[in-house]
C-alpha cells in the first residue's frame, strides 16, 4: 500500500535517484524523461516543492511512471532504495532498447 | 432547446472543451457538438441522451475523443481521453499511453494531457527501436497510429 508522502520528498527522490535527463519546466508540473544509457525508458511528472501530502490516488500514477511497485515506490521515497538499485530495477524490467539487426543493444 | 437534456451541464462541457471534440457518453454513442442543437423535445435520442448525461454527471466518468490537436493538426485516429472526478479534482487519462493529468477543470485536464501527448510524441520521434525501452516502443507505435510522423 502506498504511504503518505509530502510532494517535496517525492520530488527530491525523483530528481536525486531517477535523475531525469530532460526536465520540461513549462507546465504546472515539471516533466522528466528517464534514460538508461542512451535508451528512453520512462517519463514522470515531478511534484512541486511543496510540503503538502500527496494523495495515494496521485501517487499510484507516479509509481507507475517510475515503473515501480507500491512497495518499491515507498522504499524509493523513504531512502531504502538507492538510485543505483532503482536503475537495477529498470534494467531488470527489460528496458533496454531492442537490439539492432547486428544484435547490438 | 429541450427539457429532456440537462443543458446546463452540457453547455458547461461544450464550453470546457475543444470545438472538434466528439462527446462519447457510452461506448456505442458518439455525439458531435453540432448535434447538440438538433435534439428535439421528447425524441428517443433526447431521452436516451438525458439518461446517459445523468449517469455521467452522477459518476463523473465519461470519455471524450479528440480528433485534432490544439495546433489544429488532425489526428488519423481519435485520441480517447477518459475523464473522472477524483475528490475535488478532474482526472484525465489516456491509458494506452500512460498519460494522466489532474486539474481543477476538465478543460485544464484535457489541455494538459494533450500537451503531454505532444511532449511524448516529440520524445520518441526520430528515435529508432534501439533507443527506446519496451514501453517507449509501445508508446511510439500507438502515437504513430494517431499521427503521421
């Protein structure tokens, strides 16, 4: 089950651990793109730097964007899951680009 | 105008959305905005539509199919946006692309999700399959079914 988190803590975890390569700041919410190497694997909306608690109805979308289960997402924000471990999860999910005709990924 | 349809609500939805939206209040019924003025009092369509509107207003769940982007670009296939009320906000979703937006009004939620659609489209455009993860490959394929790239 997703726990209650402050928007600013989720934001910090995303920026520090998921390290979105491209962040679009034009919308009400920042939008980031996550790459593994040169491969585009995920997009995520980044909450505002605000102390209010984010409802689980919104959190589930962010967890999905990050390609994490609810338990993994809780650990991600609570610092029990490091950035390296997060990228390990992404790699394990088959997020690599499709090999080209010569078998290079 | 007809008393069989909740016109106040309808008007609000019409004003809140783009001219070229097609309103879909049930999977089998599509109603063009231009049709709104052609529903006559007591007609079968008015009665059916009144019932559907009442249901949509109660549950807050309905869909709109967008046929063109805010830029005016026509889509090859309509983009279906699911709308629902979540607490005091409006939630818009395009499930197949994992796009979502929360906003105070349907108009704002739709506008944000169309912006996200365009943003994602730009991100996957020009990338070959070796540069896209599994989900991103699916997104590109789906986007290409809506837009000639």
